[in-house]
C-alpha cells in the first residue's frame, strides 16, 4: 500500500508500516501525531462517515473505523483526530466502541456526530439493537464525555431512537441511522436522522431524551446522511441522494423547514457507494468533509477514507458544487 501520510511518531509507533488489513485491528492507545499531505487524509487505517466539531482553535474530526474485512458496513470503533491547522493531526486513543453500548448487538455500527452543550460532549451514534418485540434493527444511541476526545460513556443504557418508533413512516429495519444534531439560537436542540425517510425531533435540554413528536422531513430522493449547518440566517440540510450516493442539499430560513431543494452539492465519491459529508467553518473558511474509497489498492465501499475539500458559497447563499481533489486543502 502506498503510504501518503507521514506518520511522525510521538509515541513508540503503534501504527506505522503495518499492512492495511492488519492495521484495522490496531487501535491507537496513545496520542499519535500524523502529518497529512492530501486526500485521503489518513492512510494507516480506514476512516468513514466523518463528523466535524470546532471547539475554539481546534478542529475535531470523528470517524467510524471500517474494519477492512470488505464485507459490509461494520464499525467496531469510532475514532477522533484533532488539529489546529488541518495539516498536523493528533489521533487520540479510541474514545468510543460499539461494545461501550451494552444494549447494542453485533458490530454493525454506522455513522455518528458529536456536539457540545454546557461543557459536555454528546456523541450520537447509529448502532443495532433488539426492539421491545425482539426484532433486530438499527437504533441511535448517545454517549457523553467531559472532553471532546473522550473517553465517552453510554449516556442512557438504552437506545435514544429505536426502530419501532418510526415504523409508521418506514417499515424497514435500517431507517434509524445517521444522527446529526443542531442547537438553535434559542437553545433548543434538534436531532435529525434517517435512511429512505428523513426525520427530526426536539431533544430535551439533557440531550439524552427526545421531546414531543418525531416529524418526517420532506426531501427529494433522500437516501441517508443528513447534516445541518447554518450561515447567516440560512439553514442548510445536506444529505446523501441516490445510490451510489451524491450529496444534495436544501435550504430554509427555519430549522423546522420547509426545506427548499437546491440540487447536487457533491458528485459520487471515487470508488465508494457512499459519500457521507460534514460541513463546518474553521478559522474563517468553510470545509466539506466526506469519504471515498480511494485508498489504493484495497480501498472501496467498505474500506473508506476521509477527505477534506473547501466549500464555497454563491452571493445568494446557495452552495457551489464541491470540487473533490487529491491535493485537498494543501494546493
Ligand atoms: O457507515 C455505514 C453507513 O454508510 C452510514 O451510516 C451511511 O451514512 C453510509 O456512509
């Protein structure tokens, strides 16, 4: 495997030149420094479903770790990387695992997002559980920590969103995935999620219970991966559409919609059926974070890698289509 990432070992090198397959079972136990030179960002392990959080002068990048077995979307660990300049990154000790949710079954965890409230960090994850009726299905859990790099602990001891809460709209077992959380100016927090059908619900101030009804969100050709961001007085709801996935987006003047569809934001990502974006502003620039399957030779739909490119706006607030590059933000 061609190593594009230069690993600068601050520690005694837990994850250096190990063949890709073997690396996937190697969990970082200490902080390790990584210097990035382009896209994909990290080539020492597979990273999927990025979520980004900016705290002060630091960019935190959360990702699921694809196992590398190439047999499906199976994420045993979620990872966290941090950077102050997007070039030099610290990979922190594994902060959260599927096994940290005692009620979760299997290793089939999927996408996630971390958000801060009142000095605590809440990590919303897609995982799998058994509903009250014993049926296995996707569910959303939440873990909490005092630090953005963890360690995180299951905040409830049960699923926040379970599959049987949404059968009224979608009678499949995998629609309750891909949580994204937004805290609005008035302090009200909202959870969006979904596959096939997008949903949202208000969260109580404790961030670990929903308040009121689950609402469907009307979006054309919604597949999965909603992400909310705001610039000025526009809310943006970007999401994966079709399969293989492109990223589309919609805009609204209210977090509760209605959402106006604005078209495609990102094309199909190289060598991957999924695309899964996060959008944040960091030090005055906007970034589009996503994954592709471009880690040669072994990369693919189940062996994904996180990338970052710039995001630009038109004068009317609409988004310019993303240009995915191998140079990334370093050109
Ligand atoms: O990683 C598994 C699933 O693939 C995610 O939950 C989706 O968003 C897609 O990226």
